[in-house]
């Protein structure tokens, strides 16, 4: 069984492990609050109706997986929460496990109200620092839609470089990114 995931702290954010309780609550209602223990004591986290965006579609399967495995948290997936107001502004994490070569893909999504303020860069940097320390991880990878320049800037600021292009039916043309040995 995996150990509990840590809370990752940045100057303006707390990255809370995505828990079974969060998923269950979101599948029951669009908006809710949860109490959490922070470094300064207990605080309330507000999950708005827009959370988790597109990731909501995978929540039923993720909940089944957590229930079957007996885990309380999704491995390497975090919810980004503003330290000042306890508002959930995004979600980020690794997509699965490292492959045979040690590549691990990351993904992230933040609500429009937080765009352009550096929150995604701050959160992705903390996530990458955490993931780089995991066993079996040699290189981190990511994909961005060619029309999403802001997401590409987040990756560049956190040390990723363009390594190619790709295409998917869902997103169309993609830019492929990597951090680590090429």
C-alpha cells in the first residue's frame, strides 16, 4: 500500500492530495466545503461548482479505483488551494506511473479566475520537484495544445523544453515537452 501523499506548500498555495472524500463530495454536489488542518491550524477549503473542470468525467472511475484499492487518496494528484482564502483554483498531477524508460507525464488545469497570476507556474514547479524525487522517474513530460500558449509558458518557466509535436482526436495538434535527460 502506498504511503499517504504529502501536502505540498508554496508561498501562495497549498497542494492537497486529491482524496476519496473530495471525489465523493463532488459527485454528490456541485459546490461544497471541507475542513483541513493547515500549518496555522484548521481552515475551510471551498470547492466551487466549476471544480474540477474536464477531470470530472474521470471521477467515477477514479472513485471505483480508490475504493477497490482501499486508498484514501489518488496517487500523485493534487488540488491547488489559495492560502489566503481557501478557494480551490485548480488540479494537477501525474498521469499514471513512469513508463519503462522512466518518463512520467504531468497534466494540470486551473480556473480562468486564476489565469495570468503565476499560480499554475508556482503549483507545477512544486509538483515537478515532488515527482522528480520519486523512484523510477527519469524525465517529466507534458503536452499542450498548440493554441494554448499560456500553458506552454508555464512549462518553459518550470524548466521544460519543446521536444516535438503530436496530435490527438480530443486536442488536435500538440506540442510535446520534457524536463530531464533527452
